[in-house]
């Protein structure tokens, strides 16, 4: 006789299937990055196709007990109420087709697209369908926690459940779990490295932009020369005086505005506000 599977084993098997499907889908979408309009417009359908191929290969590709990748790692097999010892090929294919899933994600994305379109009826219909599915999933989860069977709506629709084959239950397979853990860890590390690299590149651009800021791209204009800014040494961009009392010549407006409080760098003239824009670049008389 078959042994009823633990609730935590069924939930973790489904979570592992989701993680493996997302990992495989991300790699396929990265490979298709050159056809970006196709990927961005049909990303949800591509993920569903990947999930169908993965579930179909695991369920229909073997002659043994029907199980997905995560279920096999936990020693589970798919059983029916009528025939506890096997699972028909037709039901295997139907299960793989129903497990394409992503109902909530698909409805959420398609609902957002419908809001931007001129069809208001499509948006209302998708919103209502999403709410109904969410309520059904909540009711199914409560029933699963109460009875320990049929972890998803697909299992309840098809009358299927996860169970252990006859014999002592095998809750895990260490070798397979080591491989999966290594793949998921490296995938997470790659995402972290990408995020850190982008942050470092942005910081370097920000720092170098402030250090190498040049008004007109030239590198002449010695400090104190006619038309030169006395703060950065470059050609004055938007020449501005420190105050009406300053006679040392103009500075770049942005250089002067960045030094608070305002004061002339060469004479003791202090200023509380930036003076009006100076049209002449030479030192004032």
C-alpha cells in the first residue's frame, strides 16, 4: 500500500519545481536576448512553454512512476484515487498541460497590458478571473493543510495526489540535492555579482564625473588667466562673480555654487548670495 506524503514534502517539492523551472527559463531567455522584442512581449508564454516541456519530460518521458523533478527528489509519485498503483499516459499529459500554470503571473501581466489598451472589458474580465482563482487557491490551501492531499488546484481538478511508493519512504536523495543546491547557489551568486557590478560601475561613473567635470571639454586655461575659473582652473562656464565687492574675476557658476559658504578664493570678500551673471570673461576692473 502507498504511504501518504508529508505536507512539508509536497510543498517543498512544488517549490523546487518552481525554482528549477525559473532557472531554466532565465537561461533560455538570456540566450534569446538578441530577439528582445519577442522575449519582452512573450516572456510569460515562453516560461509556460519551458514549464510544460520540463513537466512533460519528467511525467511522460519515463515508464516508471509519474513524478516531477522535485517530487522525485523527495521520493514521491503521482497517484489517482481510482488506481493507486499507476497513472495513465493520458493523465500524465493532461497533468503536464495543466501544470503549465503561472495562472496568477499570466493574468497579472495580461491584466496590466489590458489596462493600457482600449479594451476595458478585457481588463475587467481578467481582474475578475484573477480574483476567483486566488480565492480558489486559498480554499484549496486550507483544505490541503487540513487533509494533507492535493496540494494544488491541478491535483484537485484531476483527482491526483502525491504519495510514497510501497516500502520505506525516502524523503530525500543526497546526491541529487547536492547538485540542485550547487546550481541554485551559483545562480544566486551570479545575480548578486551582476547587481554588485552595476552598482560599482554607477559609483565609478558618478565619482569620475565629479572629478573630471569640464565645462567645454578643453584642458587649458591656467588658474587666474583671463577667462579662467579660479576654482577649477578651466575656461569659465557661465562666468559669475563671488559678490559685487569682489574684483578677482569670475568663476564657473557651478564651481562657485558648490562651495558653501560663498567666499572669494583669493581675497577676503565674503558673499551670502551669488552675484548676477557676468557677460565678460575677463577680470573686472
